[in-house]
C-alpha cells in the first residue's frame, strides 16, 4: 500500500470546518492562493496574512 502524506493546507481543506461567516460545515476551497468556504464563498484564509519577504 502507498502511504500518502498530506500537507497542512491539503489536510485543512479535506476536513469539514465551520465557517465563521455563514456557520455551515464545509471544506475550504483553494482559489488563487486563498481558502474560501465551499458553501458561501467568503475568504476565510487570505492569501497574504501580513508576511514580508526579507531580502538580505
């Protein structure tokens, strides 16, 4: 049998989470780098959450 390793973002999207906006239990759908509720489409994980790139 093949052992499948799932990254954190894939694991989160496969699990049903409760949306803080509409309250539905629905998986995250990843669109253009951000996660959105599969039920209402509201962005629940923005593509940029304040990270900065350090150029040394």
